[in-house]
């Protein structure tokens, strides 16, 4: 008897992917204590799989050929986890043992390892579940270097599980972003995933600074855009959020 076709076939997106994804895994994870007393936050498990593995799984599923992972806190554990992983792409570790460089400084330090004029960055403490199509390919299909220096995946505030802030950005009908600006609530939260142009970090020293130094350059030229995530998203920031996320994952 012939097996019937599946009721739902996941659509694919034809796009040009950035060569490199950088997974940000160097943070101290202070809000995750006491779990981070003996291990780095990216190696904490949610539903039996570490946050780092979940981020790398997403990269592998999209077909990205090269990954950079930065490491500072318990850097040896991060390196060991990367080496033990069966991953189809090359994974390089950007060493920040001497000094924690924050998000922007971490990218500036890793720039010699990063390939291409643009690349993904992924925060290891955020988890996403794809919507109808692969999330990273969805971002890549929207990326337009002729008009963009940064393209952020955003989550509507009402669907930002585990997030306890007031939102990060306003987004107009064309996807152009305006930061929170001190208003009571902004409707979108930065998911921790983006494509960003390499030149925003040209000439920047490997010193501690946040992503906002690069973002402000893009904002000043009207070249910072967003894309609303159609799937699920979780910020895993505290021990309590692990159980909450596992419940939501089971429901999903």
C-alpha cells in the first residue's frame, strides 16, 4: 500500500546565507546562580540539551558553514563542549580568558576569525523555535546589504517568554527600527539573533563595549531594521525560567 504524503511539508527558503555565525557564550551568568557556580551559563541544560547545543543545532539546521564561539567564564568547559560536538561546520573559539569584552568587544576581538562582509550573531541564553520556515534562513532572505547594516530578529513583547523588561524597539511598516527611547513600553524585544555588517566593527579595539556602539552607527544612517519572529522564543535568564521554559516546550 502506498504511504500517503505528509499533511504538511515545511517550506524552504532560497537565500544566500552569511558564511559565519558567531554564538555569544562568554557571559558570567550572574542571574543564573547558583547553577553557574561550577559551569558557564551556555552549558546549562533545558529539557536535556544545553543552551549552547541548542544554538549550534539551529546553525547546523540552516546550513551555515562556519561558527565562532567566544569564551571567558569557564572557557575550558566551552572549548571541551565544542570539541566533543559532532558538527558539520568548522567551529572556532574566540578566547576572552584575559578580559570579558561584552557583546560588541567580543565581536571586535573575534573579527579576524569571522568570514564575509556580514554575519549572524546569536546570544546563547535565548532559545527560539522555528515558525513555518527555518528562522536563520528567514532572516537571511530579508537581509539587504544595500539598505541595511543590521537586521534584528524581534519578538512581540506579549510573546517574549521569560523576558521581564519593557521592550527594546519600535518598528515601522518597512521594518526600520527606533530604540525604546524612554517611553513606557516598546512593542518588540530583541531576540538575540541578528545579521550585522562587518564594517560596523572596523577599527574598533578589542575592549569592553556593548552592541549599542555598532547599532548606534546603523541607527544614525537609518540602516537598522527588524523582522518579527513567527515562532516561539524564550529568554532563559534565571533558574526559575528553566522549568517555565521546559513546560512551554512540552506544550509546544
